[in-house]
């Protein structure tokens, strides 16, 4: 009938999706081949950076492309060309939004922090907080967060981080990543190498936190693992 919007059948919709997928795949292969040609020719320039950015925004788990990107950035620095590390962080954030658990993205982020003359550690902690709000068990993010705190190398930063882990644990006592992070921070904060060296007051505070966890969910294993570690039986 006139005026009626034609609704495509399921088969037609699937066919269109397949055509679109094939189109994207061909475009992706063109980009990949262009970058590999540069890599094989040992060409590291801004065009290569642009190619790597386009590829990684589509596939942030491409280890070889991230490695080429780092090689290119170092080559630019060696040629006294400026590198915008803030832009590099923004790019990596975009990749992480596509895959928050990408090992390659978090590894590249760590590399950036090591390269910067003035590492933006506080901003990086804020980024971690944001990602952990969406997935509190993202162990890649927790691992990076520990690295950032170590980079700050301040006692007050460790204290703040201890409070953060307690807050995350209190919201979810089964958050194994938060318990694990707390075990590292606790020793660092008190300047000891094993739980047996903790002062009685510090040990009592941890046992109180554990008591609350056992009361809420006595079957959860995360708190029990921490309990075993705390009492030196891990």
C-alpha cells in the first residue's frame, strides 16, 4: 500500500549486515597490509602512527601493531620530533572503552607513563576508578592501578589506596581483586614483608573487616583467602 514503510525481512536484514561486515573486513585488511608494508620496510613516521591508530581503534588486541606504534613514537623522539603524550593517553582511553580488559591497551598505558617527563599519575588513578565502577573485578585495571601507586611513591598515596580498597570491599565482599590489592598495600603501608610482622592494632583492624565479610556471606571464598594469607597460612 502507498505510504506504508517497507519492512525488510529477516533474511534481507542479515544479508545487509553480512555485506557491511565484509566491507569493514576489507577496509581493515587494507589498513593492516599498509602498516605491515611500513613495518617490513622499517619506516616509522606519522603516517604509520595514523595507520596504527585506525587499526587499534578497530582491534585493540593487536599486539604487533601496538609494538610498531611504540617503535614509531620512539623513532620520532630520536629525531627530535614532538610527541603529544596527552593525545596518546586519549587514544588509549578510546581503545580501552572498546575493550576494557585488553592487556595490550593497559601495557601501552604503562609504557606511556614511563615515557612522560611528568607522569600524570593522579589522572591515571581517576581513570582506573572510572573503569572499576563499570567492572570492579577488572584485574588488568587493578594491576595498572598498583603500578600507578608505585609510580607516585608516596606514603599518603598508599594510605588513600588502602581506603579505596576497603570501600570497594565494603560494597562487594566477594571482590577478590580488591582483597588481593589490599594485601600488597597493607605490607607496603606498614613497611613489612609478611603479615606476621604486622602490629597487633593493624592485624585487629583487618580481622574486623574480615568479620564483617564473613557475617554478610560466610560462603564467599575471597575473604577466606585473605584470612588465610593474613594468618600466614597461604
